[in-house]
């Protein structure tokens, strides 16, 4: 999750900005690509100081496991919805490939990362973001190369361009001799996560020198000291993002100490907190100290933990901390109360409610409460693989109910989920042995984040309030600039079985609603 200079309105000073920057199977599913086998190819790096062939085999298995988690498995590339999704992926990758024009300070003309005056001002934030953007485009190209049915599967020209792209970004900006500038997030999380995905997808094509350059750059920008203390930008969802970087970096070149560090650094996320960022005993989930964020940073948290549990489970570095059960319990205690028929209630999504169509998104996906809900529910399904059989069965029933009752946004035809998540969702929907669970009923109060959720057989409602500990709203990075009264008693309401399918807050609601007359609020029309 990208925490870029958020600010907030406090309940005791509605015009005061909350100052400061906050912390804010085993082989690929690519039949016909023998060079993508799980084991390392001749010439690929071997495990570094890990104890010989057995350790090498375990790291190779973990790389194969991550590829399966990233690419998906058990689906037919010629069947819908995968046929269309894979074709779209191929078209997007081909577009990036054709537009790629390596130059000093950029890999694409519209994504210049070379900052003429590198520091941490707003201009430098814009430049550093383009590093992440560039790696994201390369990752799309790498996935299209590895996935079947894209029209670019195993394409030799694409492979050559991928290697050119990796070399160019390494030489130009993401290397051990460069200093970070702009947004810390781009250098510590955004860019390295994408670089590591690329490196593992193309592991046996990169060769020793490129792998070495990648791990040296990551060690430079993401040192072990970033997880030495649970504070600042190393808490909650951000901490899990950093742990993913450290774990995959260790798996990439076989450095056991890095994987162990990542595993151990996850543990501070689990215990309940009584102030600041984290999960509270009442089910509240806070990020940025004052903001209810179950549906946004919480989505990153459950996505990251579900993948780490699945990746490391059964390995030498399995996450076995007994307090992990606290997070597993959060599925029903913290997330489920704010999920309704496939959507995630907006009042726990912070400034994400204003995003809609994101500039620069090539797919032009309209973000809304349903797209956020689908992503969280997909993460619940993956998390179930690391939970007890009883928990997994309950969560599958909940997920099937949420998805099948969502009449506004069909998860199987939407563009939110990638192939891997969609493969798990479609398998669930096709499983006749899993019965859809009904919406739970009851009344829940979340004092630590000033939210209420109420469900009956006739409707679901939620109220957003504020307190000395919880801000009226959060703005920042140009987002949610009119959210002034969203924490002043805002009432969100859905009738059971309504004909609109729960889409009343989805289709351009936030940019068109009168921000001074939000349902449930009693506020002044004085311009803010």
C-alpha cells in the first residue's frame, strides 16, 4: 500500500492537518515452456551458504511455489474467463513492449524516473513513482511471457526485451551505488517487490550477474535494519510488505538468513494493540495512527500475510508464531463485519474511496467498494490454506455467499483479480461441496475506530464516527480532498436482496454526492 504524505482532520481541529509523512504446480502453468521448470537451470545462481544440495532444492521449491502463487494453477487457458483475461494480459504486455524506448533516465518516454534534483520534495515523489511504474510494466511483460494463452508465451523477442529492461533499470536507477530519492515506499517496497517477482518468474533466464545485481540493490535499499524495530514506516501492512521483500530476496539467491529474518519480522504484527497502528481486540484495524483502514491497508495486510503463510508453510521457515491465530481470528472478527454481498464498506477504506479511475491505469478499472471487497475475499480464500480445516471450511462458505449474492459486480468477469486469484475463486464457485453461507446477523460496535456495523435479515447498515483517537477523515496525495464529513455520523445502508445489487455507492457516488449533505450527518454548509 502506497502511503504518500497522508494528512488528516482531527476531531478537535477540523482545519488542522495531521502533519508529517506517516507509516503509512510446482512448475509454471506454461505448458510448452520447459525452460520455466521449477529447478534452476544450468548457469543460474546456486544457494549461498545454505548447506548444499538439500538447501538448494528447498529454495528451488520455494521459487516454484511463488511462481504458482503468482501465476495461478489448475485452470484452463482456453476456457472463460481465463481466455479473455490472458488475451488482455498479452495485449497489454505487447503494448508496453512496443512502446519501450530505453533512454537516459527512462525506459518509457512517459515514465521518466531520472530526477534532475533528487531529494524528497513533491517533484521527486513524481520521479520515484516512475521507477515503480517501470518495474510494474516489466512485470506485466514477464507474466505474459510465462502465462499460456497470451500470444506472447515463450516469445523470443519478448524475452530479449525483458532482459534489456531489467538491465536498463538496474544500470540507470535501482542499484547499490544509487541513493534513494522521492518516496521511500517506491525504493523499499514498490520497486523491489516487482523486481523480485520478475526475477523469480525469469529466474533461469537472468543468469548469475543479473541475480547478483538485483539482490545487491535490494540489500542496499532494504537493509535488515528496516525491520529491527516495529515503528515508523515499518508497522502493519507496510511491515508485511517489507517482510515479503526480505523473504523473496532470500529465496532468490538462497540466503537462509534473509528468509529467517522475514519470518521473524512478521511476529510484531500479530499481537493486539491498544493505540496506533494495528489490530485491536474489538476488531478495529488502524493505519496512519488515526484512520480506520480495514478495507485498504487492511486489504494489503491480509493479502501479504496470506501469501507469506502459503509460501513459507511446510518449509524450514514456516510462520509458526502462536499469536498468528490472532490474525486468523480477524477474518471473522475484523473483516467479515464490513463485507456485504461482495463489497467492502467504504467507511473503513480511508482515502481509497476517492480513487475511482486511477490515472495511468492502462486497464481503466473503476475502483469501488465491490472491487475492494473482491480483493479482500480472494485473500481470505488464500489465507484459508494456512488455517485450520474448520476455519477454511467456514471461510469458503462465507466467500461463496459473498460472491454469489453480488449482483452488481460479477467477480468472474471483473478485471480486478489477476489470473492466480481468479483461479482460486472459480474453483470455489464450481465446488458443489461448498455451500454458500448466509449473511451473518447481529450488532457490532468497534470503539477503537469509532465504527458500528448492524445486520438483520432485512438490511445491513454501518455508521462512521470520530473521536479523540479517530480522525474525521484522511486526505493526502491529492486524494479524498472533499471527505470532510465522512466521519461525522455517515450512514451507509443496503437492503437485503435489493434490485440494484448493492451498487448505490459504487458508480461514481463519491465524486457526485454533495459532501455537505452525506446521509446521517448533521453538519454546516460552510465551505471547507
